[in-house]
C-alpha cells in the first residue's frame, strides 16, 4: 500500500496517481531482457497497492492482457496464466496452484500527484 504523501521522495516516478482508476491497474517494465523488472500498481477502495508482476507459481506476469489484474468480481487479483487468486491488500494467494504463497510487494509513495518507487 502507498505511504502518506511526501514531497521529499527520491526514486523512480512511475505515473500520476490519477492514471490508476478505482478498480484498475497499470503494469510497468524496466530494464532489458537480461535484467528485466516487472511490477504493477492497482487501486482498490481508494488505496494503491504495488507488487512485482510475477506469479509465485511459475513467475509469469499476472496480466496476459495489458493492465488486467483483477478477477471478474473485482475483489481479488488473478493470474491469467493458471488462475491463481490473491488478496489485494497483502498479496496472499487464496486459490490456485500457489495457495499459501504471496506476491512480492513493491514499496511506493505518493509525492504530490505522482507515484514514486523509492527503491527502483
């Protein structure tokens, strides 16, 4: 989940917070093929959550269709490869082949109107 607003954040600016609508998400890819890092941000009930875009089952990105991270009900995150489902607030897998594992969280903070990843 995002931290409170800070104006003194140093890190990679990912997007404007307003670019991520309620019930929506956005994926990001950094680096080249040998050192590629994927992450995604979703907004749920007004809060922003960020995770590495890698299912703990086999490491595939959750979104085969760009920026599609939610299950049909909009209450869980879902891996489009094998259907694993994850709680939004903590990334815990609640159904599917990686039950009991978790998505890896990514630290994000709000700096003014921007979402920033301080550790990227």
